[in-house]
């Protein structure tokens, strides 16, 4: 039995069926089973990570550790799950920012959560994906509108990774042996500039999209105008500053563990043409 946290999120939606297809039994944790869209082959259970119930671990051999962002403190949630899990093998979803020793807010929280997982022992595996291709859904309104994609000056090139590849790596680690004590950075197979990403998305949509760089002050004002908290905006820009030069590094983890090339950004763009139309 594998307990999956974040079963209805970007990774969880891909991970649960991938595990079931491999013959695993899955207990999918969600805050509201009545509203959750989870593969019907899974056992769907209600749970609040702010008050984690150790009974959710009954019969569980491995846990996929990913907090959803609900609740007041994701780090406290992961620490609570790790402490309750005891000798269960924990597979923690982290970020490549930890791999590179970044000190931006996102990376620091994941680094502390990684340590909680290691301390829980004895078996753990850390997955450190880079920037998700799904982050480009942030361009949705621009694409549907005037077709002008505005990005902050100096936005770094990135080896974007498809969430399906992350999920399939996680499914492999959760259902096969030999991964205890291992840390796996996960990226796509090529680094693309943001301009190249815009061009690829435009090609998939069959229309011309315009790439525009804007000063950081303008980008910050635009994000605050969306209602984002100032702390989140500051954290994003700090992450971008520290990840410049790191995001373009390609790791072969997906190819090595899955036996195939990682999915490309062109694959992702073609999959989501209807969403952007």
C-alpha cells in the first residue's frame, strides 16, 4: 500500500494512475473525497495535514510526501507526517533549488523538509524536480488576449520538466527497490530560453505570439495587481535571481529511470492547445 499526499494536485493526478497501472495499491489522501477527482481504483480517504492522523498509515509501506499548500505551514505538515511515519519509506518531492544550495524562501523550506524526512528514517528518497512546464499556464490570459507574453528582464533559460515525467519517476521509485537513501534531480532534456518557449507555444497554436521583456519594477507591479502577496512576489524574484545559471543544467534522471527520453516542451504545448485556444 502506498499513501499519496497531494493526490489531486498536478503531480498527484498523474502519479495515482501510474502507480495503479504498476499494480500498486494506492491510498489517496484528499481534504474532501466528495469533490476529489481521483482514479476510482484508488482508496480515497479524507485527511487534514494540519492534524495528521497516524491511522492513515495503517498497512502503508511507502508514502509520497507532497503538501498541497493548504493550511498555515507546509513545513510543519511535512515534519508531522515524517514523524508519524516512523519506519515507512518516505519519498519526498523537493526542488532543484536545494540541489544547488539556493537560499530563496522556497528552497529553504524544502531543504528543512528534506532533513525532516531523513531524520525520520531509515528509508527515504528525495526527488528534486526543476521548473514545471505547467508553470507556463501563467501565460494563459495573455495568449487568449493580445498574444503578448511579458516576462521580467533576465528570465533564465530553463530545462523545463513535464509533470508526467516527475510522476513516472516517482511511481518507479515507489514501486521498485534500490532507491533508499538516493536523491534524484529531475529536469527535461533540453534548456530553452523563455523566448524559445514562447515561439514553441505559438507554433503549437498556429499563431504568432510576441515575446516582451519588461523591467523588474513593471513585472512586480503587474503581479501585485493580480492580488499576489508582496512576500510571494519578493520570493519569486529572489528564486529567479538565485536560479539563474542553474535552471539550464540538464540531468539525465528521467532517461535513466524511465528508459526513454523526457517529454519536451513541444509535447506539452501540443497537449494543451485546447486550453490556450
